[in-house]
C-alpha cells in the first residue's frame, strides 16, 4: 500500500516558571490607588539560570542593590525577570508578554509610563519586545543588542528609543545597532544613538550610571497603551 501524506493539528500547552526581582517604591501600597512608572530590565546571557543574585551584577538591579543616589530621586517600580539557562529573551517574547499583562493587573502600574531596557542579550530582547508590542512602551533603551532581520521598523518609529553601543565591541558588533538606527532615521523616527568610541562590550555601566539617561527615560509618556 503506498504511503499517504497527511497532517494533523496538535495543540501543546506548556507551563514555564519565570523568576524575577521586584523593587517597589517605599510608599507603595496595593490599597493605595497611586500609580507608578514601571521599568523592565532584561539582563545579559551571563545572568541566565535560577540564581536571582546573578541579575544584581549589572544595570538597574545592581544600582538598586547599592542604593544608588542616581535612582533615589525617582519613584518607580522595577521588574527584572531571569531567563532560564536554555533560552534567550527573543525566544521568550510571548512569555514576557503574558507575564507583563498579569503583572499590570496585579500592581499599581501607570500604563502611560512603562519603560523597557536591556543589555547584550537583553538588548536583543528589548528590540524584539518593542517590535512585538509597539503600543506598550513609553520608551525603549537597547544596549549593545541587535534588532535582527525582517522587522517592520515603521511599527515602532513613534516610540522614543535610545540606543547605546561600544565602538570596539567584538561580541556584538557596532553594526548591529547602526543598521536599525539608520533605518529608523530614514523614517524620521524618535531615535537617539550613543556610541562610546573607546568601549568594548560593556557599554551598559556608563549608560546606567548617567543621570541624563533617567531624566530622558522618565520624561517619556505613552498615551496609546495597548497590550
């Protein structure tokens, strides 16, 4: 009997555990209707796993842990999820969306002021999540990441984006940032680009320690939130 080509549709449901660090303002109370900005931080590949202390090595979680004066002038909620060892942020786009939607429902988040930033692998994830959700974020700051190929740049040209990269980066080449920035500039998008001439891959330390970065970040608003 000859073989026949057939097909079947199979629905597979998967449960994933996502650990995260959370930092709430000192006066935060779930009973108080006051809303706060939300900053989502996506770490790099070296911080993957199940040990949340790894996330405190860099970026905003590190500054919060050290009680940095740079951040103390702002009242905001910060959430720093941890990517499981075997994944990367681009693969977990839908997972992050579900997590964010649930978090907003449970927490006093000002949906006009949701900010996204990440470094290295987290920079990749920041670009990816912005493309997937063009009406969620008030501002996005990818650091030494890549936007990837085949993206619809016109969908995000309205989002205030500030891109950072070290000119001597040999892990993620500078071109991974210059190319998407050029495409957005062609669209007259709301885009800023900082290149550090003497820095290699670590372009995040200087960025996250810059008070002007937070002044820009927290000044942005999104009047058309949709998730």
